[in-house]
C-alpha cells in the first residue's frame, strides 16, 4: 500500500503509523522488513525509513540488534504503555462534546521554573478553558517554542486539536512525553472560570497535570500545566500490547 504524497501528513509520520499498525495487527511479529524492502514497498527515501524506524525504537515499539536487523520486542503485561491522548480525545471518550475557549495567547518570557524545565528564554503562552458539553472542566497553561507559536497564530485555537496540528500539519512528530498527575489547587484568579469557589474546589478535588513533550532531537516542544475538576474529568490511558 502506497503512502499518500499529497497529504499534509509528512511521509515520516504516515510510514511510522503504518509500521506500528502492522505490528499491532500481528503482521510483523518478529523481524521487520529491511530498510531497502520498506523503501521499495512504499516508494520512500532511505532517510524517511530510518527516521520512522528510529522513532519507533525510541518509543519502545522496535529494537535494533547489531548485525541482525530490527525486531518487534514484546513487553510483558505489567510493562504495557499507554498512548498520549489529547484533552479533546479524553472528553470524547467520556461521551461528551469537547470545546475550548482561548483566554490568552501571547509571546512572553516564561517564569524561571518553566525556563529551567524547557530551555525557553522566550515562548508563546497559551491559556485555554476546556469544556465538555459546554460545562467548564479544566484550564490549561501551555508554553511553546517561538517557531511553533508563530505557526499556531494562523489557526483558530478554539477549534483545533493542537496535537493533530503540530504533528500532522506542521510536521513536528512527538518522540518523548513525560507526564505527572497529582492533586493541586487552581490559581485563585481562575477558580471562577471553572465555575467554582474555594469551598467547592476542596469538596470536589482538583487533578493537576504537568507534561513535557519532546521532538526527535529531544528538544521540548510543549510544556503544559493543567487543572481539571475531579468530579467531571477522568484521565484515560489507552492501553495496547505495546512493543519495545
């Protein structure tokens, strides 16, 4: 099956998705085809094949054995990994209609803590209220490097799924994501946006999520701190028998 060279989705991502799909469907169970075979089958360059394979190696889907080739490596059940899900996907999984409202989108100098975590001396800051069936359920604070922020200015940030745009339209594939989930408190100035008082916040509980996403060169492409209402939001990890 040929890849779609007319698509906005980069060939690298199309090929990566295709290989992972064949693994999950059980077509590839041991050694995958050689680089040359994949090049010929999908009519792509060697560099595209190598980038797709290296990305899957970093994610733990594949493993390279020196002098032998590239293999599928099956993890045990207790090592299964989840897939990174956008807030939009999670809200849909709850059977609700997702919506976002931009509160602020500016170019700024991030706080010192964010600079330390990301290396951003200057960044675009995006603050969005997230809603499910028009009911506020969370508020997200996100920082992007300036080269991504400049491109995001072209989009209606109330309507897009950021992960889809960044990866498939801007052609910046995610490679590594680290997320920490804990309890927390919403900044006072934003409690009202969630339709809450301090008393209600204490009653329903707040889930705090911090996440850093990196590209293939391990440069941070998103840092997010978000707060979600514990009575209305559930974090979902889509488990599959991940290979690696």
